[in-house]
C-alpha cells in the first residue's frame, strides 16, 4: 500500500460512522453505502483530505461518483498531488 | 371566469380541501412543476401521471388504508405521493436510509399492504421482506409491475371520521422504538392549514422557485416546501444526491432559486464554503432554517456574509404539521436568537407546570393550538393523551417570551437529540443495544458537535467485563440495524449508569 493510500484510509476511517479497518477499504468500496458516510461527514472529510494532503478539491471534482467511491477518490488525490509538484 | 373565481377563493384559504385537490387545481397548468437532474414535469403531467398510477393500483383492490413510499427525493416521489392521495389512502413515507428491522416493523405497525418504489430500490425491499409473514405488494413505478411477498393478510385498523378533511392524509415517523412507536397522523385539514399559513407568512407566489435538499418525507419539507409550492403553482427544483455547498450555490445561480429551507448544519457549510462569493445568488429571497440550535455568532456571520438573503428562523414540530413560528428577515438582527412569533392561524402559549401562562422572561413549555395540530399518534392513544390536552399540543420545548411576544427557545423536556436537523430518540437506540448479548445497561445521550449540533453517544455497562466486546462491534451492530444517522459516534464503557429514585435512567 502506498503512503498516500495509508494516509487517505486513515482519514476515511476517522470519518466513517462504521468501525472499519484499513484493509476493509477496497477500490470499489462505497463510502456512503458501505461505511455510512453522510452528506455532512462527506464535507468534513473533504476538509480533512485537503489539509492532510495540502491540496484543494475543486467544485468540479465533487461530482458524487468521484467522492463516494474509494478508487476514484484515490485517483483524484494522486492527480492533485502530482499537479502540485 | 369560473375557474379564476374558484382559484381566488382557494388562495384565500379553503381549509376543507384534500391533498389531491392541491394538484387538481393545477391539472391544466402547463408550467413546469418539478425539476430533477435533467428531467422535468409540468403540473399537467404530474396530475395525469399520478391519476394513471392510481388507476393501476385501484385494480389491485388494496384492502389497507395505508400505502408506503420507499423512494429518494425525486419526481417519482411526488408522483407516488399524489397517486396515494388520488386513491384516498394514507401516505406512509419510509426513509431510504432505513434498515431491514426499521422497514419491516413500519410495514407491520402501519399495516402497509402496498409499498411504492422504483427499480433501484426494488431489490433492497424484496431482500428486506424475504421471510416477512404478512402479505405486502411492492409496486415498481418504473415498469408498473407488482411483486407480492408473504401470505398472511394484515389485520387492518379502520379509521372513523365524520368528514373527509379530517381523514388522515399522511403518517410521519417521529420517535420510534419498536415497542412504542409514534407515527404522527396529519389530516388533510392539518396540512392545508399549515400550507396556507406558510404562504401568508412568507408572501409566496407562483413566481417562486424553491430548492429542496431536505428529505421530502420530513415534516419540514413535506408541508413548508413541497405542498406549499405545489399549492401556489410555483417551481420546485430537487437537489440530486447529497447536499453539498457548491451544488447549492450552482443550483441557486442557474435556476434563479428564490427560497430554500435547510437545517443549521447545512447553513454552516455554506458559511464555511470558500467559493461562496463566486456565484450570483441575488435571486434568493429567503433561507428558512430550523430543526436544531443555530449559534447566534454563526447566525450573525451568515447575515453579514449573505446580506441580500432574508434569513427566516422557524420553529415547528411534526405534530404541528410542522411550522409554528417564524422570525421574518426584517427582525433577524433586532430579535436575533428568537424563533419569532406564531405564523397565521396558529395559537401559541408558554405555560408553567400548573398550566398557567408565564410572564415575560419566565421559562415555560410551548403549547400550540390550531387546525395544524395533529389528529394523534397512530394506534397510540396513550401517547396522544400525554401531548394533546384540552385541544393544546404540549411540545416539550421550553421557551421564554420577550416584551413584544417574540419567543426564545431555551431547552427541551424530552430526551430527544437533534443531529444535523434530524430528531434522534435515545430510547430507540437503547432498545436495540439492550438486545445485544454483552450489554447489561445502556444510556444514550447527546454530545455537542460543531457542525451537527449534537451527536448521539452510548454509555454502556457490560454484562461481563471479560466479554471482550469492542466499541467497534457495538457500533457495527447498530449500523446493521439502524439508519446511519442514529449510530452512536462513540461508545463509553462505564461501571454503572446513574438512576433516579424510581429507577429511571438519569441522562444528564
């Protein structure tokens, strides 16, 4: 598991209503259906992700398919970090 | 000419209407009624579609009085809602977040013989109802197909009324332990009265455009947003998926939204949103909010961040259809922290424990009277008698008046926790946790949380300290059986739970 994944999973575990382990989070995991993240937690999670990775998630990034699935969310963060460098 | 006269009469306030009449008024109206994602429906289409679905369901010869809706916010939800109204049955919305036990107990308690859904939710329903002993027909609105589950017919409770407008139109869920559920019965008259009061209070017209982001089955949204705007022939725009601040600003700008209703947590996300000034929101006349505590300092920040928007602080209760008071924008600063004064056709008093009116600045319980007050809790006369006395609804909310009659909430008599605008009843979570083999005693209390206002936490005494059950296991147990928002955010293991002399849990 890459360092980005470890840090991202830590943020997800913190914001999930369900008690989950890092290894339960897979690319096709739905943060809403599988881990009970609701709308307000999602907003808090975005804030946490932004500060954890020092990136900005733009409005156009917040399309629900991207944010609610672990795989696409991870890809988005990797893209944002590489754009920053 | 005749039609115009009738319409005028209705706008003036005919309270003997039925819910279906609200749509019938607009049956020839070709204006768009509801927009959702890339689809829209005119009033005429909404009417025709609901009538057609009602005809289909009529053929099934439904013996129950009550019909469930298991759909997310959508045009389909509105069609299902009016379909049931045209059948002159009672609407029983079920939140799509509900878990198996919550849905099946609702179906059994509310005697649902039919539940309306769509293809997406069909699978969930059929899975949840697998092995359910009672006969339930699930109607898929997408393909007009019926699926029958179970065998045994449910015993039906007959409703006795002397006039149709006093018939129950909708049953909304409030607190819900499985052993003592409280389903609020709102009549046609209750709803229409509150709709008319809203229109008068906020001076809404057919030119208004409302944005709906709250669940449509919430009392707050059902009357103050959905029915109110259908009544005046305005445009309803439904937000898809989760509430996100960027989506809110974009939709207000693109659709030229004139009013919105939300809970404090939603408004706080608008305040914290970094691009809030990027959008043109000058069309927005009102943001109504209620359902939880709004810190005064945050409200001041909102008023100064969005000076063109009129903020309306409201107070209500599902049992009152729901709106009771409103603080209009012109008093937002001078009476900041107040929930305002009663809206038209609603009487409010603040009384002490003896039932006498309190003086200015003295704390008492808010009691409410008017045609908006519910008929009662379904099949629960005992609980109804506890809250409706001599025609007054005892809200359980504590408040004070100022010298101009403005009301300020100061607390609650009930144990209720309000999290993100949603009412959570500790007893429901406690009842579930008590079924866990490792739990000996449990007490659920609300803990302050900046964005949500409050969040439930569980204090638990284990049967056996050596049982090894973890916080995570207990949270997941709740997650499997309760809607997500009811799951305690943390579990504290304690040696004992303080009790009163009579053995009741001391919550605070």
